[in-house]
């Protein structure tokens, strides 16, 4: 799946059935379905890509302290850019495999 196809899928009522849990969490994030995305990342604490998304989710809600905690757990610096750009970066990294 390309990034453009992923982005286009956000208008569907349901996500593609083939999505892995991280892509599903990113899909919900892209639709501003924070709670659904957060539930998924919480189920995968300790996995760096989920911890990175967990950081982004808390950054979106304006909780910089909690976001910094999850960036540390993900082994990543705090993202320098908009939350939208960070989301795009995360999606592209997951689609690249």
C-alpha cells in the first residue's frame, strides 16, 4: 500500500482488514479517533513504533510531559515539526516495512 492509498482510506467507514495493529492505530489517529488509537498503543507498550505513536498521541492532546516520557521509551527525540508531519512520517515508515 502506498501512502496516498493509506491517506485515501481515511474516508472509508472502516479500515482495510489487512492492516496490522500499528497501521490500524495510525488510521484511527489520522481520523482524529484518539481513544481508539490510544487503546491499541497501550496494548503494545514497550514496542518502539507503538511508543513513538503513543508520544505523538499525547503531543496531540497537549500533554508535553507525557509525550516526552513516551519519546524516551521509543528511543527517539521529541519530533521537531507539526503533529501532522510526524503522523505522515510514522505512516510512511510503517508502510516502507
